[in-house]
C-alpha cells in the first residue's frame, strides 16, 4: 500500500498540470446531469417545475407529487442515437451509435388525510414516491483519423522526456522509456543518455483514433409531496446517486522511423474506469394563485460524491529489430466531488381543459464545483482550473400541450442549454414533440427529442504549447425516443 501511495504521489507531482486538466474535465462531466422525465414531459421539452401531477415530479420538483389524487405507477424505456461528425488533422469522419435504456421507473402512493369539517381546507393529502432515474448517458463511440504534422506521439514523448525529473521527465515514465527503447525517440547526441532527446520519426505519420464510452449516472429518489387546500404544494426529496463510467481509447500511429529507415506501427491505449456514489436533497413548492396559473420553485443541493477512479495507459510497438516492446502505467485514485447547486423556476398557464403552456428556467454555477482528495497540490490546481474554466449556466425551456379529444393530447417543446464554459460558446438546442393517450386508469405517452450540440474540441494527448496539440472537433447530435406506460390504482 505504501508503495502504491508513493508511486501515485510521484505521478501527481510530476504531471500535476495534465492530471488537473483530466479531473477538471471529469468534474464537469459528472456535474452535467438533468432530472429524468416521463415521455409526457419529455414531449414538452422538460419544463415541469410548475406543472406537477406527473411521476416526473419525483425526480424534479417533489412538490408536484402533492397534486396526485390517486396512487400511480409509471415505466419509461427509451432509445438514444448519437451521431458524430469529427474533424481531425484536416480530415472528416462520421460515426453513430444506438442504445436502449431505462429512463425512469417509479411509483407514488396517495394518502389523503382523514379529518372532519371542510376536507378541501388545510392539509388535504400527503403523497410519497420512490423511483429510479437515469440522469446522464455516456454511451458513445467515436472514430476518426488524420495525418500528423510535427505533433505525433514521438513528439509527445520527446517533450515528456525533456522535462526535468521532478516533473516526470527523462525516462522515468514507463511509456516514455518504451518510446526510447523502441527508438521512436533517441538521445540528441548518441551515447549520452539522460541528456536532451529528439524524435526519430517523419512528420507525416498516419493516425487512427477510437473512443468507446459506456455507463451513466443514476439516482434512486425518495420524495414527499403535500397538498394544502389545493392551492399550495410543498415537497421534499432525498436522492441516492451513483456513477458508472468507462472509456476505452486507442490511438494507432503508423509512420517512418527515418533514422533506421523502417516503418513503425505503435498503439497508444488508455482506459478510464470510474465508479462513485453520492447523496443530494431537494425541496420545492408550487402555488396556484388562480385556477389558470401555477408558479413553481425548486432547489437541489450539490450532490456529494465519493469517487474511485482507475486510469490505465499502455504503449506497445515493435522496434526496428522486430522486438516487441510494451509497458503500462496504472493509477488508482480516490477523491470527493461536490456538484453545483441547482435552482429551478417555472410558470404554467392553463387554457380551460384544452391544454397549457409551461416555461422553465434552470440555473447552475459550474465554477463552484469542488474537488477534494488527499493530494493538496492537486486539489489547489484542479479547483483553480475549475474556477477559471467554467461559469454560470442558464437553461430555458418552453412547452405546450393541447388536447385533441378527452383521450388524446399533442405536445411540443424547445429547450436551450447554456454554455458552462467561460471561453467557449458551447450550446445545445433541443426540439421535442409527443403524443399521449389515456384510456380508463391507464396512460400511454410517446416523446421524440432531437438535440443539436455545438462543436466541442478534445485531444488524445496534449503538448505544453496548445497550438501544436492535435485537437478533434466533434459535433454530436442526439435523437431520443421514449415511451411511458402509466397506471393509476
């Protein structure tokens, strides 16, 4: 155990900047959750803070549970298709992936209070709900390729080797040593190891990169909603959160070792395996000042996560003498993460019994994410990067429902997701539609959501000079279909 701690500490001290960047990215990835909704509210684009009376209230504003006048069960499976367009080193690539999921599964139990006198005054009912929700999906596959220009993996490992030993330089890094033994890099002056290093490869190498990401984030929610005089609704919720994320990444580079005059074929592999658990709390209220208007407000505390992370990397190739050379690094690490506070507000206008229009606004400040571990230097650098990289974000949603008949309703909605980045205008626009059918004590709802995202840049490896770092610019569009079956009892 002491040896593991020493190795990890040496790694963190030696590569504090790149490790901080990794955890800065993970902090946003695990904080960007949205409350799950049924297909009914999915067809509306998600604005449900002020509506209530739907199992979506379990996962969003628990005050909405107070509007139930009977017990109800609902189940929402879904299908998600991710379509990616990537530009890398001047070449364009496309990929897509479909995935079946369980969006949510929940039940609410209606409990009227037993009193004498006016039963419509005071505390009318106390309703309790329990449900499972998937509130973040990571499943996606990317593949792209290009031709390097003085920014291949030999240039990357040359830069690492030329760093001071205190920063993980020279040949102390196992992968850098593989690059040296396999003669991707060499001493600037032959026969003088531990001096300056140079790369031995031609600049026009072919690269092919693939990412295979799996997992998601979920919550088991326990919520309570109270009805006061059919005018005011108050709710509380407890969420038990979990993270299950795995990413397998591979970069294959083929090029010419110009010193030895032979071709090389190198595989640089990485994997990230992250598991965590946490807890959050919700409180919300809905007011009906008049029959036609509902006002909603809810607050969700930060989710307090405890996370175990395992990062693995490996470099393998044959040297010019056809000897197979490989080695790897593995870095298990544990840390705590506090996501941002979420504040939601909403208003709904009802048009008799024919339908309604509902709007939501959601606020988060991603610069307030807190990262904590047993490594003080890493904590300081990561939290500093979080504060300087991320910002406040506002999401706005608008949706409407119209009853064609007493049994059939049509829905449509729009949602704009604000950018969490200070220096990047990254936004997403979501367009939704749906239909619902009610028959007796049962409901069947269908929703289709299409989300268009801005281009996001990522890199497999980074240089000290970002100008020469090979970035992949990816635009991902997501189409999701969900179906909710509900039953009152």
